[in-house]
């Protein structure tokens, strides 16, 4: 049984700028974003907002996969489009 996948838009909490679109697996809070699930990355791979410069994540390896560990309170996830 596979997990449901949802597309969410990840925005900077400080300025509201779109950072990237992410295919999230399963329910729950956004704690990490696997690099393989990131689409339409507007940060050019950097971990700071391109509009206001706020750091929103840190580099991490989660279960052997490269990921961005989200700094809580720095981003907003909008949308919940089932794919």
C-alpha cells in the first residue's frame, strides 16, 4: 500500500515569496523536503529565500536520501493537490 502524494507550494513565512513546489508524501506537518520531490525550485538550490534572504532550511541526509530539513516557523505550505 503506497502513500498518497500531494503537491504543495512552499512559501517564505517572512515575505510570502514562493520558494518551490514539493510532492509531499502522507499527512502531517512539513518537517523535511526530499530533494527528489522538489519541483519548480525558485531558490536555485540555496537554502535562503531569494526575495528577502531568510534562511528556511538546513542540509540533511534522511534515510540515506538528501533532504532539506525545514526550520519550523520559516515556511508556509499552501495547497493540497492530490496527485
